[in-house]
C-alpha cells in the first residue's frame, strides 16, 4: 500500500487525529478502496483484541509485594513521623517530665548543700574557735555576726 | 502517593490494590508468562515504593507508574533477564491462562478465543519491544497517544507510528488466522 494517509489510519480509528487531519483521511477513504479495506481490518482487529480476557494476577502476589516493601529500611521522614506519633510521644513525655522533676529536686538539694558547705568553709576559723558542730543554716548567721552581737549585748 | 513517599505502607497497599491488575496485565502481555509477569509486577511495585520521592504531583500517577513499568520491562528484556515465552494456554501448574470461565461460552467459542489469544500473543512476540509496549498500553490499558509518548519518552508522532505498525501487524496476523481457521469452517457449513 502506498497511500500517503496509510500511516494515519490507526490514529484515525483511535480518534487521535486533529479535526483537520481526520477530515483529510475521511476524504481519502471515500476515494480509496484499499484504505477502506485496511480501515475495516483495523477496526475489526481492535474490537477483537478488546474482547480478549485479561490476565488476573494471583492473590499471593499481593502478600509478596507488601512483605518485600515492609522489609525495606524506612525513610528518615517516616522514622521521625513514628517518633513524633502520639503513641510514641506520650510515654517519652512522661519519662521526660519525671526526669525533669528529679533533676530539679536533686539540683535544689545540691544547691542547698553547696551553700551550707561554702558557709562552713568561709567560717571555718570561727567554727574551730567556738568548737561548734552540727550547725543549722540559721546558726551560721549567728556565728558570722557573733562578735558584733557580743558587742551589742555587752556595750 | 505523597504518603507513600513518606514511607506509609498502608497508602502503598491501597495504591497496589488499585493498580496491580493493570501492571500485571501489561507485564503479562510483555513476557507472555504468568510467573515472569508476577516477578516483573513485584519488581515494578517495589521500585515505585522506593522511588516514590521522585514522583511530582503535577504528573498523572498512572503515567508515572507505567513509565516505571515500561522502563523495567524494557530493561529486563534488554538485559536478557526475561525472554518472551512461547505462547501457552497453561501456566507451570497447568492452570488455564487468560481464558474466561468455560461455562461463560460455548466450547467452539472457547477454542476460538484461545486460538485468537495465541495468534495475538504470537504477533506481539514478533514486534519490537517498544512497539509491543506502545500496543499494550494503547489496546489493553486504553492510554492516549500523548500519555504513551510520556511513558516512552518519545514524540507523539513516533508513538503514532509505533502503534500503527504494531496494530497493522497484529491485524494481518489475526486476518491470516481467520482466513485459515474460519474460512474452511465457513465453506463446510
């Protein structure tokens, strides 16, 4: 077949030509018996091919595909999303809050102890002079100003 | 698809359920073998999952999916991983392939259907891999030439030519089979 529109016949039957191109093919078909035969053959074949039953994959394929995907390493975005999910975040939050409370309590006790130790160190001389033991924080203030208090008590 | 890109396997399962038949059908038309078609389908979906981040929402997902599918099938055939099988009506376990349930049609129609299937499959084997891809996407998946051009990274003019050559080739094979199989039957009637 040597018709110039032969290459366009399948696209014509498929409705893939522009209006201008389709009009040109229609006009040619009206005058060309050979192309009309080819067009009929193409239409018949397309209809028969469309009627062929489709291949149906097995249900086992789904299990295999999902198992392979599940076994792949998770992307970072998904890992972060899982870490930030409410299920993972709630226990972590409780643990974090508990740790914060412990830290504050321990920190406060340590600060108080350190203040007392500093006061003892600063007044070490006085403590040895007056042979005081088992001082409470209030006693240190008394010891620190003992000389002044004595002066005030005995002018 | 964006959820799949973020590693959401439930979203991936939904995507699989929606599209696996098309992909398996395409792969089966490509290699003409049920076992190999399922291997290819599995590879294609795992590839889609792994490369989901490359998907751009402005592209149609079906086009993206068949681009992955066509490239994978073409590459595997090119590498010699898969050879187009000889056409058979049965898989390795003897299960009938591609045929509708026997009760759905008369025995004569069932035989004729199997022969037509075998004729089309044999004609597809004689096509180039790109012609076969374009034919399968057009005839069995109903894709427009524009989308097939995108799948094959080709111009629409090239796709038009591929589809025409493939369809005409299959049409002539079917015509020859009909002339041989139906002709004598008609004359006997």
